[in-house]
C-alpha cells in the first residue's frame, strides 16, 4: 500500500535538512532489508508554500498518489512510498534535499521540481547518484539540451514549446512589436530568449524588456515602461502569482483598453481561476493538458480532484501523474531490483516503451529525454461563455507532437547521435 510521510524542511543559512524517512538502510534487520528491497520511494520536490504552490505543491503529491493507485502495482506486491518537501525556490535547498533523500532515505525517483534553477541543480544530483528524475514543472530546455541526462525525462512543457505556440500565434495576428516583463532567473530568461527568436523569425521586433524579482507584488513601474515602448504586445515571461499579479495590475491600468495585447507565455488554469473570468477573459495561453479536453482527461480529473482540496489539475500536475504512471509500467516490465539499481536503466526502459495515459494520450519519450505529445493554444472564455466551474478554455490551435517541440538536432544533447 502506498504510504505518505511528510518531509520537514528547515533552512539555516545555505543549509537545508529534510528528514523524510528516518535512518537509511544500514543496520536494518534482515526482514526490513527484504521489505526495503521491494519498496520504491518517490520524492515529490516542489513549492509547497510560495509562488508556485497552486500549480505544483499538494496537487502534484495527490497526482503521484493517483498514479500509484491507477498503476495497480501495489496489488502485485510492490510497496510504494511517497515523500515530499518544499525547495523554497532555492537551488541549494533543492539539491541538498535531493542528495539527502537519495543518500540517507533511499529515494529512487524525484518528481515535479518547478523553478528552472532548482530543476537543473536536482538534475545534476540525480545523474551523479544514478537515480531517476521526472521534471514536470520546470521549463528550461537545458534539461534536454546542454544539460541533458540519461536519468531525466522532461515531461510536460518547456520554453521552446511555449514560445513557438503562443509567441508565433500572436505575431500571425498582428502582434509584431513586443516588450517583455520577465522573471529574473533561468526560466524567465529562457522564455524571453526563445519567444524573441520566434517573434523575430516571423518578422516582428523586440522593443525592450525589464526584469523583476521572483514573487514581486508591484508591477506598476514595469507596466509603465512597457506602455512607453509603444509595443503592440507585452509578453509576460513569468509564472504563478507573478503572472496573476501582472495581469491584475495590467487590467487596473487599462492596458488592453488602449489596444495593447497581453501575451501570457506561461499560464495555468489555476491562474485563470485565481484571476476570475472577468479579468482573464481573452487571454491566450498554451498548455499540454486541460481537464475538459476529452473523455479521458475528464475521467482522470474526476478520479483525482477529491484529493486536491478544491483545486483542479493543471498540466504540471498531469505531468507528475503521467510520468510516475509510465515509470511504474517500466518497473513492472524490468523488475523492482533493476529499477532501483539504476535510474538510467529505468529511464531507458521508459524510452523504449510507448506512453499512453488519460492526461496526454499516446506519445513517446525521445532520446534526449523530451516527452512528446500534442500542445494546445487556448483562449480564456468570456464569463457568459462558461457553462460551469472551471469551464475556462476554448481551443484555438493544436500543434502535433512532431511540430510542437524543439527539433532533436537543435538541442545539443550529448545523448543524441549525430
């Protein structure tokens, strides 16, 4: 039976201690060692209390639990334990938790990890320790590029996909001059960079940018600079509550009433819920999952939403579910001992097997660790168009799995044969 034990995280200066499962395996009696040998431990590492809580946090933990239940693996005699911790959006905290989980607590897999800087730090630790890592909520394409790893799968979205879908669509509809308001860390920089390339390739211009700290509350000066540039589009290269605050204040300043478009380059349905349709109507965004997309996505949502505390699953949550479900299928194919012995071998088995789940449908994992599935450009409905709770999106465009993602040859991943 899956077990959940809350990790306690305490930070002092640059150090973090995250006890999750007590002592390691050394010194355990024989029976306990036998039980541990047949136990998989999955660590959900994310933002439990900050800017990305609603798009990761407890919802990701609930979706991992649901994947374990849906896999049926525990009915076949395999024990699966889930632990979770808050990385506080700090790379040193995230890498310390990852290292302690693996070295002391026997964690086999780490999942989720929003914040690209933290994601890259955890990526390095997991590769060093030869465990498995499924990133759902970090967006940096470096996970399948310069820092690709045989131990990592990048599941849900990335900055290239977001930039191509949303940025490209805005230019086609006349938004050919841009000003960026960007979160000042790896994710924001990458999203601005990638979107700028697509804007310029389509004949548009970037007139300027401004960068803001994570978890900002006052965007007035940034919006004023954007308006003064006279750009047709203000691109928001941020996420979570930063995006929510940006959109709210843009509405208060009447930015769109003056004819300027707001391009939200990364927005989740949970952000729309927080904003409300009056403020969010007409915004365009890209996601790879929507709870009301089809019968399978609705079925998944109905199974998990009772455990999400009133929240609905976003694509980030769905990626946690789907990646763990596919991993457990691979474990069933190769055996628990082999999966625990080598995270790289477990990921190789996952790549060799086609993916199929209720969130993303059929797909596959590419050599560089990029999970491939369709991508959807959505427009937020007007209040009068919504038929009920969380009925927020209408599909504008669908990009196939073959066209949505960065071409394999362009990433520079060392795992890819030339």
